[in-house]
C-alpha cells in the first residue's frame, strides 16, 4: 500500500481491550496499516459500509488466508456467482420460515431441558455451563451433526476460531485447529449417508439436496460451527452480563418498555462478537488518500464501526432504547451473516428471556473478564440464583 499511516498496537493490550486503540484510529488515522497484524484496518462505519460491497476490489477469496487454508473454501470465502449459489443452497436451513417453523420449537425444548437440570443447583458458570451448552445443542440441530456432544461441538469450534485468529503464526494453535477440522470431517462423513436417505432441514442435508460437492458441504458446515457456536455463546453470556450490570436496562425489557430483540441488537452493536472481517485487495484501489495494491490484506473492523461517534449518539454506552439501525454487527454487504435469523431467535426469543424467568434472583458471583478483538466475548462468568 502507499500513503497509509502506520499505527502500532500492543497485541496483548489490544486483545484485552481494543476499543481505546480503535477510537484513536477513527479520530486520527481511520484507514491505517497495523504492522503487528500485517493488515490495513478500516475503522469508520461509513467507510466499511461502502467498501464491503465492492467485491471486485475487496475480495473474500483469500487462498492464503487462515480460514480458507485451515477450513477449506466455504461460501464466506467466495464472491459473485460462486457465493450466491452456495448461499442459495443453504437458505432452506437458515430461512426465517424454517427458524420460526422448525428450529424455534427445538431451541425451546433444549433450553428447558437444560434449565430443568440447572435450576436446583443454584449456581453455574454462565459461559461454560449454560451458553456453551445451549449454543452447542442448537448447532447440532441446525447442522445435522446430532451424534456429537455439545462439549465436543464447543471444543472443535473454539479450535477453529483460534486457528482463524492465529495471526501470530503459533504452530501449536494451527495443529490444534487441524485436529478439530479433521474431527468435524469424520462426523460429517458419518452423517452423509443418513441425510441422503432421509432428507431434512439440516445444513448437511439441504446442501446435499442442492447438489453441492462434498468438499463444499464440509467447508460450509465448518463455517457454521465456527460462527454458530462461539458467537451465540458469547452473546448469550455477554447479554446476560450487560443486563445484570445495567439493571435499569433489564427492567425496560422485563416490563415490556423495550423488546428482548432490542437488547440483543444493542449488545451486538456495543460488544461486537465478530469484531472484524478480512479481505484481500484484488486490484489497485485508492480510498481515503491510501492506495491499496493487489494482495494487500484489509480488516474491516466491525467493532470499531459499531462505536463510531458519527453514527451513534452514545456509542460507548449500553442502552436498549437507542437506535442500532446503523449497526453492522452482522456485516453490511453480500456476506451478511446467513445465520442471523437463527441467532436472533435462539438468543432474544428463547434463551435470554427464559434465563431470567427460570433463574430467580440471577446475579453475578465474581469478576467477568472479556477477551478478543477478532472475536470477542466473556471468558468466564460465575453466577448464582435462588433455587
């Protein structure tokens, strides 16, 4: 790239709390090269909203990118017709109609079963015991990998997420990621014959019905696992934390003055669970006084965009009454999250309201550390309630 200002970050500090650096970048150098990440970061919301749609310049096809190299070329790493074909193929599994007509009832059943077991205990870790479990159970249903345990679903998902964020090139993290993708392949192979014989609405089945090759099926299931486990997990636990630490906001939801969906949308804006999306520059392009060259790497920083002072009145405040219409927590272009309807239903319509209904006196029992800049959420969250 040419004429790009350089902005240095401390990787450890950035992982613990990226928002001070991102705020400074928005103000001083909204498009800047960060050598510690080896990428040009876009930090202003309107720049990201506009440029994410320019797929001829900012390509999702990244042969040397971590996700594509470690997990295979899924639909998120394809552009144009290739992306559209696979997105259409998975739509029957992810459509609002399928979510409402099939998945919601199953989400409710899995949530109630979990709560029946947990209520008498009086305490748990919201991340490890509740959010991980319900995200894993939901993902088992949607993907069709019903024989895998929720614990294993979380393990392989985290292994892939760690691999995709391994920009420091740690060989142990890469090896663990490869083991996780191999494990998923084995589980998919076991389920394919049954899905061919008895088609259903699962992600494996609808792709086979659409005639996608097995390698595409596997890559897209891995994509669903990497995003469909960690992000719902992080939002379930994170939204509960946000409401417990902002009791006036919780009261707005419980009294009906605001919707649970409002709480979901505001949390996804305030603490973006997917903090960035990478792109490969496909051709020379000038933007904001910076000339990008082919093969430059760009990170669209959703976490920064969703706190842009030009688009939100109180960007650093969690307030379920403020408009989140400018949020791009799920993306802004053709790669808008295909699982958004399922995520919103699971979290805002089913899980979080039921947690506050079924766990009377729900309260925090210790510190809640957060971590991550590419993917962000609470790391642990001890809670208690009145059994």
